[in-house]
């Protein structure tokens, strides 16, 4: 098996590999077309590959590219799962659903956000209720979006950020920036003011493919936090609640909880995992995010800040614009064999643990 061959250099390549591997594995395929195009004019879609009995009581779902550019990681694992025959390890009455590219626009354009600058993993909130305020984000927002990238506005902003980190620490800065906010559409980690295309399609696919099952498990693949190549398991469930206890029973005490102080992730609102629990009211659901490290957090946050500036004020075609795109890609994709191999081995280990847990549940 050539692990490197499962990973891709572009969204188009990743999509083609996924569809070819799904066909070869005998999967039932379905695509939800996205209304926009990729930077090369290519089509965008959320693609499904379903393996196993159509009426299976239990379904394991894997998903990639919730955060666009992070999709190189999850897509590589999904192609590997299809090509290495993970589906042949399924017990009776269990099916496997691979969801390729939750956020195809962000994947193709190599951005973390959706086409409307929304962080999909902060978008699963109840928009009928008042949205949570984030005063910590309000404080740092002006520094995150300087009007220039190599002039006085940026210098002033960087000085303010360094002073904030010196006073409160790096993790507090990360928490302020990344917790999710609904007040600054031009900012980072923006949860939006309404469900974005990706959320609406996820709700549709859950209704069409997952409702009526007895138990659904989700593994959502992410990158950008933690030690390089290591995959931390993150549960956003309430500690001690039934969903959280089930995740701990399946995966062991290495399961981390954002906001508890033991995770590389700060506390966040509006994640896919909480969305799944809300969507599958009459179905047991066990959800986990797996977060693979790439570069140190200051470099990852710096890359996100740069990419946000580029689409607000910069020129994508300029040397500076292209340098920022290389920076964002390196922040979310290891792009070497050692990293891809670590990702694959860990992804397979967690998929097998999930099959085992789902079987015994
Ligand atoms: Zn992510």
C-alpha cells in the first residue's frame, strides 16, 4: 500500500481519487453539488460513499474538510479506508458512510472558512435564539484584521497581540480568537448569522441517510492543533454525560474535552458534533473530532490572520498573495510522508476502535 498515493495536492485530485476509490470498493455514491466553482473553474460538491446494508441499524460516518483546507488530511484517510478495504471489517448490520468535503469551497480555495467566511464548526448553533456574545474576541478583533499587511497598521496590531499574549498567555489568546463569534463577519472563527450551505446539506444528508438508525458514530477529521502528526481525540460532549462516557468507553481516557484544560482546543460553540446530536434525536449518536498537529499555534493563527487579510484587502495573484496561500496550506497540511503515515495509522486505529465500540453498543 502506498499511503502517499491516497493523499492529494488539490481538491480536484482529492475528489477524483475519492470517487474512483468509492467506485472500486462498490460503494453507493451520491453528490450534493455546490453552487460555486473552484479556483480552476472546477465543480465543487459534498460527495458521499455508502458501503454496507442500506438498512443497517448502525452507521459509522467519516467526514473531511469541515474546515476546507484541512480536507487534505481527512480525504487521504477516506481514500485509504476505501482502498484498503476497511468496509470488509464491518460486522453485519453496520454500514460505513464516508462524507467527502463538508466544505468543498474552502477545500478547493485552500481556506479554512466557507464561501461566506463562516467557520462551519461554529455554525451549528440555534439561530432562533439570541447568539452568544464573545467579549474576549471583541477585544482582539481589531488587531486580527489590520488594513495593511506590511505597514504601520499591521505593526500596531502585532504589538497589541504580543502584549496580550505576554499578559494572558498563548492559550488565552488562542481561546479568545478561536472560541467562535457572531458579531464580526469580516473576522476569524465567525459562526455566521444563519445556517450556511454546508450545514444545510449536512442536515439533508442526515435526514436522507442516517435517520431511523439505532446508532450513528461520527469521526470528523481536523488539522492545525497539537504536536505535529499526532491525532488528539476531542469530544465536545458534556463531561460525565452519556455521550461523553460512551466516547471514553470506546477510545479510553485519552479523549480530551475543550475548555477543561486538557485539550489542545479551546472551548468552542456550534460544532458539527453538537449538530449531529441535535439532528439525530431518536438515534444514539457518538461523535469525536480527531485533530492532527501541523505547526506551532502562533504560526497557525498567523496564517489564518494572513489569509483573512488576503481575501479582505490583498491581491491573490501577487507574490505576497501566493506566499500567504503557501503559508495557510503548510499550517493545515503536513505535506510529507512521515506526517501522512502518522495520520493514516492513527486514522485507521480510531476507525477500528469506532467499529468495535459501535458493534458492542
Ligand atoms: Zn478544524
